[in-house]
C-alpha cells in the first residue's frame, strides 16, 4: 500500500470520527451500513480488483468504522460510569501517577478506566500501590469541555473517600508494571533531592515530561508560553543524537549500537511521562530501527500515517485535541515537504 493511498484511507477514517462527533449518528444506523460496505469490500480483495475500485469500496467502510469507533468509546465510558455509581461494595485500583495531591488510580477487573483521588495526610498512596476503596462516591464531570478530556484520558471522575475508606493491599509478587511505576517514582524523588529546585522545574518538564513542579502562577502561564516547557519530538531527536554521538565512539558493530540505542530509548519512555508528541516521535524511531534491522527503508509519511491511524483506532477522541492535531499535522507537513525535495 502506497503512502498516498493510506493517506486517503486515513482521511476517510478521520472524517467518520468528525461527522460522528458533530451529528451523533445512532449505532442502529451505522452498523448495517458498515456491514454492507464490508460485504462489498471482501469480494474486491478476494478477486484482486484494481486498486482504484478497492479504494472506492474501502473508503466508505473506513468512514463508518471511524464513526463506530467513537460511538463505542463514548458508550464504554458512560457504561463504566454507571457501573461505579451503582456500586455498593468495594473497588480495587492501582495507583499509576501522582501530581501534587491528586492520585490517578486505574481500576482493576471487572472494571476499567481511571479515577482521580485526593491524597490525604493520614494515608500516603504511592504509584504502584494496590488499593481497596470502600464507601466510594464518584463525582462525574459536568462541564462539556472537561468531559471531552475525561473521555480521551478515560477518567471516569473524582472519588471522594471518607475516613479510613482506603486500604493498601500488600502483594506477595511484584508485577513488571508495578516495578516500573515504583522505579519511576523513586527516580523522580531521588533527582528532586539532588537537583536545585529551579533547575528541577525545567528538567522535570522538558526531560521527564512531568509539569508538576511548574507553579500555576509561573510567568510562562501568565504570558501564554507554557508550551515551551512541554517535551516535544525535537527533544527526543536531541536525546537520540546525543546517544548516537556517544555510541559512534565505541568500537562495536552497528547492529549492537542500534539495539543498545533502542533499549535506552524504550527504558527512557517507560521511566518518564508520555504525551502524544512523545509517543509519535519514539514510535517513529523504533519503527525505523526495526526497518533497519530487517534491511528495509521505511517511508516517513507512511510510518506517520500508520501511527496516527493506530492512535485514533485506540482513542478516537484524540482527534479533537490540539496536541494531536499539531503533533501529527506539523510533522506530516514537514515530512511531505521533505519527500517533495528528495529525488
């Protein structure tokens, strides 16, 4: 599949998400159309029709798939909210992040989703801890703007805990995810003690992707330039360039250098806080490394479209937020301009 063809199909998928957001088509209307398009699509693939005919059939199918993807995401979000609101017993959740006094908890099976919980002085919950919640009161978002953000992040709401209503459960065996959460928290605390406060504010935001240390009354927020403190794909490129320069001095095979560099970047991603631009940049780099290992030369536009499609399939609400639009839009424009100049 050529990058141009994939771009048209991605555009059809994005259009389906957008129209579903604007007009809210009913699932009983979308599902029969999707099945009809699929019934037309399969014979074209089976009999190996020309690419143009295949595109004419697959574009409407992807339009409907985009509409159904957003519908399914919103339906799952509201369903989980209702299940927790009607829950009378206890909930099991794992702490995955902490910013200021707000703990982000990921609900465990049979539930899914995340909730916010305010940290109390009597009980200190650390990232990686498994917590049993009792006497749960879920406050769901009412503002439409915040509701869209909550759906994107899968945050079901804020939980208010009464006194002695949370219990940290000791675990006999450590999972890999818990180990990384704990190591990330320990590394963050250790660096915070060793680096001067002002320097750590910028180091935490630009290098680790955590803006917790930047006060809300900071001049960057006052003048509307706080985006300069955000970690972007350019920072990942600089990080890779510095390590590449170091590995260039080592007398080891190129394949070993690529494996070490990929491992360092993957560890860096696991021990820091991700964002849309970070995920896009690190994914492109890892896919490039994979292509080099397989003696293939990937196309930058193709990889970018593939990552955008994967992102929107897993989280269609990303389309309506500025970080996704700028990250993929500007990178696509630069990649397209570069491809036009390259013979």
